[in-house]
């Protein structure tokens, strides 16, 4: 009888341990799922910027087009200056696809900025397992795109969703040089012409998100816009006028 009770007791302990192990696995999976998905939920509450994968070949084709434009202009100007390292930024870089694609060309020093911690970790893991030359030419920042400076950009990748365009247009127009290229996949970036500039658009953007730029490439939903010279000139003129006004008041 004692042996029978002992066997039953041992079986009960084994079943209990198995149940606890199973519950531990289920609990771990639930916690892991929550940890991975919560950044997406939080992002939707904080920002209307969506996560949308951009096909690698379309990014490479667009970057090659920008490089070709720059080479043609250098040849036209008959400059003897060496080709400088081109700088690429992705504002909301997601899983890092466009950044790693740009870095793989060895012509672009690429930086991705992403607020979603899960996507940033994925980007860093992808970079870690990329070839050495790609790792050297790529960099990922976990942070707010509005707090990162992009003044040295030759090309910037954005998602031109309507709710964000006023802020995006203002950031690009106020920080970037004339001739900077703005890339957008699927979304059309609203533009204004020099003749249509209103009081706010004189400084490179307007309150509806229209950017002072022109479309130079449109293929398979990938579009490239170039920041016009008059946009940056008007920003500088506005800054000088503001300084003079402040000085005269004193």
C-alpha cells in the first residue's frame, strides 16, 4: 500500500511539474508577445506615421537615379573636386531595409531613425549579420525623428502621410540644403510652386504641408523630389529680416 501511495504521489508531482512548466512557457510567450507588440500600439497612439516596408529594388533604383543626377551635374560644371560621400537618412526606418540597401551600394553613408524599439532592435540585428562593408556604412538611431538633425543629407526617405506633412516639410525646408532629394514611397508629397507661395510658404513650406520642391523621378510608386534653391534662399532671407527687425526695435 505504501509503495502504491508513493507511486501515485510521484506521478502527481510529475504532472504538477509538467503543468507548471507548461504554464511557464505560456506565460513567457504572452509576456514576449506583449513586449514585441506594445511598441506598435504605443506608436499608433503617439504618431500617425505608419510602418510600411519599402521594396529594396525600388530604393536602390531611386538612389542610383540621384547618384546619376549628381554625376551629370558635376560633369556639366566640369568640376575637378572628388566625389564626396553621399549621406542618406530614413525618417522612420522601420526594419532597416532602406538603410541597409543604401549602405550596400558603398556610395551612401546611411542612417536610420526609428522610435519603435522592436523595429530598432530588428534593424540592429540585421545590421549585425550584414557584411562588414555594409555595417561600416550604416547606422541606426533609436529616437524621435523630430529631434535628429539632417542638415548634411543628400537624400531623405519619408512617409508623406497627410497628417505629418506640415511638420516634415518644415523640418526639411528649415534644415536641408538646396538640391537635397526627398524620397517618398506610395505617398505623393504636396508641392507648391514659386508663383503660388503664400506668406508661410515663402519659407519653404505651408500650413498644409506643401514643400518647396519639384518632382524629378516617378517610377513604380517611388518618387524623388528636389528641394529648390529659392526655398532655402527665402528661409535665410526671413532669418536676416527677423534679425534686422529685432535690432531696430532695440
